[in-house]
């Protein structure tokens, strides 16, 4: 017998091996169908969103907010955005050296250039999990005062067997 505890209710259900396998496969099939439907829905929603914005809103405006009155107090609101990022290096990571080089050029413009360069790029702290896991207890205790952990959503995939 295989016992499974419902995390929400605490209820324990006992399954024979065959019942467990059947229920597992049923749940996986439902999940897989839902995942496929969600992917299609997301793709369709994005196509329709872009079609509405391209058709009904100012095509010459590339960023900002626009509203269209629909009647009875309703309005359609579009927020157009432009994403900004940095060039990548050969490893597909942000090319920090190139950024530093560009910032140095700006800094050469005196005090104003230094101020601009200092404020232009924000360096966001990101925990290196591989380094964190190698810390001694002493160092881990120190950094744990500022590290926040919480349970993440699980990932799930069905892996096809490799061709022989």
C-alpha cells in the first residue's frame, strides 16, 4: 500500500500500487492537457492583443499609455513599452566589460559625466546559489541574516525516452 497525504486537508489516502499508478497517470494526463491548452491560449491572447493595439491605437506612438472610449463608461487602455537591455558576451551573459567601458567614456566628461555614469546603470544583487551552498557554517550564518527563502512552484515535465 502507498499512502498519500493531501497537503491542504491532511487526509491520508491509501492506494494499491496499481491504483497509485493509475491515479498518477490520470493526473499527469490532465496536467499535460492543461499545459498544452495554456500554451495555445497564451499564444492566441498575445496575437489578439497585438492585433487590437495595431488596429485601434496610434501606430506612430511606440511607447506610453493610450485610452479609447468604448461607451457606457468603458475604455480600452493600451500601454506600449520598449524593453531595454544590454548586449551579451559570447556566453550569452550581460557583457559587463563592455558596459564598464561605455561608462568610463561617459565619466571622462567631468563631474557631470561621473554623476551620469554612476546613476545610469543599476547593479542588482543576485545570490550565487552554487557559492552559497559551499559556504562554511560561519559564513552561511552571516549571509542568512539577509537571505530570504520561500517555496517555489514545482516544475514538471514529461521526458520522452531516448531513441536507441
